[in-house]
C-alpha cells in the first residue's frame, strides 16, 4: 500500500502501513486542510519550480529555503528518509525546523529526472514544456536564483520571471 500526501503544505510520504500510525495521518491531513485555503490563492502549475534540499544542510539555510519555497508555492524535495525511517526523518525535520514544517516531498526519482547532483538546488520548468528545465545550485537567496534563471535561463526563463513578478506583486523586495 502506498500513502501519498501532496496537498500544499504537508509531508509527502511513501511508506508501508506498518510505518505510519493513524494519529500521524490524521494530523497531516488536518494540517493540509488548514494550509490548503492559503494555497488556493496561487493559481499556477505546482511543479514549475522545485526546491531540492537535504536535512544535512545548516539549519539557518534550511529555514530560509523552506520559507521562500512556501512563498512561491514550490514543493521542497528530499532524496529519501533519514536512516530509511519515517520517524527519524520526522524527528530530524522537527529538530531542525520545529513543528511547523511544511511542503516536504520525498522523491528520489525527481533527483534523477532533474539530474540533481548537489543541494540546495532550484529547478524551474518551461511553461510550454514541463520536461524542459533550468537548474541552479547554491546556498543563496531563492529569489536571487530565480533572477539568475530569469536573466540567463533558457527553458525556465519565462517561468522564473513570472514567479519573480508574483513575489514582487505580493510585496516582496526587488531582487
């Protein structure tokens, strides 16, 4: 059996039923419902920007990337579980980010598809062809990396500019 939670701000998990307790499933579903209302304001392809991180990154960097990914509605993608354990992963996220973590997806196939070799990384896809993408690496401000793609990208150039425009329309600073 496969459990997938992919509403805007909850942790997507792939695990067997023995690894998940029902209380946690209920908590994740409730958290997702509460956060879904705010996400409905953003009407765009949920996979046009993807943020790839690792829980081994410094806490300050993790907090920045997760917060900025949330602002643009981008999923935050981890390669896998800590020690192959959902509980260890949850503990590490809680330890590093507190109980209000949001938007994590565990998807090793996305790392392969986008050829992610290092983290943090930002992938921005083409508006006309989701299989075409630009990727940038580096522990920098997410908006600065969007600007790099908007200025120098190929496939994701228009998407990156659109995300920057959305960010600035919502009161974000010029990058």
